C-alpha cells in the first residue's frame, strides 16, 4: 500500500480534475460537520445538505460516511508521519534533520486542522485495517526519528537515555494540540510552530554545541 493513498476500499472513480474537485468538495463539507458535531452525529444527509447536492451525488464518490472519515484522517497521518523523511544524499548532521522534522510535524498537524485531530477525538471509529495502516506509518516515523536521535547522540548533539521513550515524549507536544488548539487563538500557526518546536527539542536533550570528546561525522 502506498503511503500517499488510503487503504483500498471498493470501487474507485477515475481520477480526473473534475472528479477530484467534486470529491474535495464533499470532503471539506464533511470535515466541518465531523469537527462540529462528531462522527456519530453526522449523516450523509447532512453532508449533502451542507454541500447543496443530493445523497446519490455523495454516494457516487464515496461508499459511506466511514470512507469519508478515513480519507480525511489519512492525509494528515501521511503528512505528519513522513515529516522525518529526508533524501538519502542529504548531507546535514542528524540533529539538524531532527529539528527540522519536528517543525514539519507541528506545521503539518496545524495545517491539517481539524482532520488531524479526528484520531485523538474518536479512535473507536476506524476499521481494523485502517488502524494497521496507520500504525505502519507511525512506526515508519518513529524508526526514522529514533535512528536520527541515536546518530545525533553519538555526534554529541543530544543528551537522553531511552531513545524510544524520548521520541514519544517529544512528539506528544504536537500530539496534544488537539486538546487546546483553536485556529482563532492568540497565536497563529507559524508562531505556534516556533514556540512548540524548541520545547520538543529540550525534551530530546538538544545541545547548543557539540559535547566535548565527540567529533562530527
């Protein structure tokens, strides 16, 4: 399964610009309703009414409400869990990649509001197949982050003990944005990125300068 597509589900409409536009309009209308009143209280009727179309129009592009919900959730999952992906020939040291990756993670979480928060709000909704795919993406992210952290520690730029626990703790900061973030809040998205990222770096034990006795690689 490609990281850039949802787990396959039934029939798929041919990809055309017009089809994509119509699917996007349905997704946007549904996203607003899911955010306002939750999954259980949202119906296909309401999605169609908000969009000003008929129910058959919605069903032409999506099998059911769950497919819409999972597609909305999958995009931020991909954006967030690939934020530690860097080109194989990227010459920068590990700590620079980690700091950039943390900023990417926070920025992606905010950019995909409110759908990025659906898995935290209603984790019981998803199919087992979807959860397996989501876990695979999460493991992809943490495997890369942990490898970079260990490399950075060996280069004297991080100070921590348990790699996986440290990674999970640092990433819990953007993860818990769903508890309090509001797009009309006091801080704009980029200001939040610049505020939260240094806090996560502290959890990772990022040093201002290389520890003595270690050498750059």
